[in-house]
């Protein structure tokens, strides 16, 4: 892998991840851009015991541009994009409309700080362009190209974890208009949060309780139990295993675990990264075959916090979709949206059976 770093016209960082044989890059952004202005802050919800980001500047972000005005495609003489090169393999750059940033100014405290705390939303948000092909997808990547994305995730996880203000790094992809994607170009994002996210805190609290009660690691025990039961397992390879969780919330939900405990993507060795690239592409191709239409999904890497409970955490991917049939979507109704109490219309065992067939019959990565 060859890594080339530079800056866009407004000072944001951009990184090119290329195969070693790629020609050296000289990054020159010729656009006339105003400096990025962010007004991000986080406010503490004392009733939920969690932080909420407030980012009014994101109302003006790019929304579903035509293909010939896509900001994630390579630049051309006729249209200059966020990528100041005529082609690329994988590119990462700072989001122009970030929820968290290192340049956020101070915010004035509320009068009643005990109930209504607020802080600058320090951190960082990055865009990860998987390919220069506007009509492509992660499932369509060649294995060696997918491995380049894995290396980019790992490199950015390590680099962002080194920032003083960052407490957790989250690599994820939103795919499909049904999910609410605003740019159709194949890409993901990375959020470097100034706090540990609520779901991570709940998982690690459960892991603490499990260790005190059994002496074991909760994630290891869940993975071992799923492999023993085998009824919900949909993928196995030398270094990875995928299954539909026993209490799946979504019509389509799949968790992908490394067989070895690692805290985050940067700790994966070469063999695990190679296997992940091949496994993930195969799984995604199977998911697209499930209903015969491209599957809308959210896929996120659950990584250990930067400074706490790294001994308890176990890196894993969680992917879910709101599609429940070729022509039907699951919308979050009152129980899910208002009370956080999910109701799933498909049994995890049934979905696992269908996924095994779909993944097994998909074209090999």
C-alpha cells in the first residue's frame, strides 16, 4: 500500500490509499474554497445519560446531486470535485460538513449547567471513498481492492485514536436511498467521537457484569455459543465467523466476528485482513442476492473505546437492513422509536437459513 497525504483548497486533509505500483501523486486542489466553518456542539441529555450532537451547519450539505456533479468522483477539467485527481483507488478526506471537528470554537454555558451541560463537539469526521466508480458498490470490489479499504480503516482508526479529544472511532457505511443516503457514490464514513457512544457503554456494562458473574469474556462466550448452536451461523472462514444474533432487532441483521480477540481494526494481522476482505465481499454479494435487489443497509465496526475497557471489548461488524421483503420495508414505529423496544417480524433462525443459501450461492469474491 502507498499512502499519500495532502490538503484540499480549504485546508482539510486528504489521504490517497493506492496499490504499491501506483504512480506517485502530487495533490493540487485548484478550487477557490472558503474556509470550513463549523458550529458543532454536544449537549448532555440528563434523562438518557448520553450526549447529543447539535450541528446546524449541516443543513446546507450536498444532497443527491446528479451523477455528473458528484463530489466524490475524480475531478475532470469540466468539474472539480473533492478528489483533485483524475482517478483513484481509495481516498479518505475530512468531511466539509462535519458533526465533530478539531476546529470547533468554545460554546457559552447554559445558566443551569447541572441539568443542561454543553461542550464543543471536538473530534473528526471523515469520508471514505471505496472506489472511483460512481455506479459501483463495496460488494462489487475485487478482493485486493477491498483489502485496501480494510487497510484504510485500520490506518485511520490508529491515527484518529491518537487525537487527545477522541474517545472512540467508528467506521461505517450507509448504503441505499431507503436508508437516507445523500450521495450515491460508494463510500463510507468515519466518526471520531469525543465520548464513548451509548450503545458501546451498554455493551461494555453488560460485559463487566458477565465477567463478574462468570469470569469469562461476554463476546467470546456469545461467539462460542453461536458456533456451537450453528443454527444462526451464516459464514465461516479461517479467521472470521458471521451469524444472525439470537435476539436480532432487524429483518436482516448479521454480526461478523474475528475468531481472535482484538480491540480494533488496527490490531488485525495480515492474514486476518486478507480473510476479512474476501469474507466481507462474499457476504455482501449474498446479501444483495437475498431479495434479488440491492440491499439497503447500515454496516458499522464496533471498536473498543480509546482509553477504557479495551480488555473487555471485541472488535466486530454489525450490519442490518430495513428491507423485510423485496417490496417491503420495516419502518420504526411507536414501540421502537419512542420506547426502544424492538419487534422483529422474521425469526433470526429463518433469516439465517435464507442467508446461508444466498451467501453460499453468490458469485465468489
